[in-house]
C-alpha cells in the first residue's frame, strides 16, 4: 500500500524533528508530479504546505503514463509553468528546486544541492 499526502507529510516532519532532537541537521526532500489535473492554486498550496512541514528540497516533474493500465495524463505542463513554479518555490525558501517536464525525484538533486551549498 502506498502512503497518502498526509502520511508523507507526517514522515517528513517526523524525520526532521528526530534529527533536531539529536542536534543534527537533516535535509528533507520530496517530489511533486504534475499533469494530473491539479490547478495552479493547488500546486502553490502544496508547496506552502511542504515548507510549513520544514521540507528543504523539492522537485517538480511531468507525470508520464507508464502503461495504458495507469492513469492517463490530464495535461502536459508547459516549461514556462514549471519555471513559474520554480520561482514560487524558491521564494518560499526551499534550499533547492528542480522543476521541469523531464525532472524526476532524484533529478541531479545531489549535484545541484552541493553546488548551491558550496556557494554559500
């Protein structure tokens, strides 16, 4: 059985709190797949909720239907929309954001995060 949104948020928040209890830093990361019929407002609300749960890194990518047995794509999100979501996410304070049609959950995340971390 797969976790739902509420369970996923609880796991991310628990991991962060457990690390803090041990005086350790933990960078939490999650991903959103777009193109399933969500609205712009829902995506932005999800990003706000993730930051409220202290998530540090987020990737946003296009849902691609793996087989005909899976849910169909409702919309192909434009590169411009992905760029707009990236700007929103960055303005909310995420440490790193990867956003684009070909982005997947681990999309060069380590490489980009380290690059940005070293710049600071």
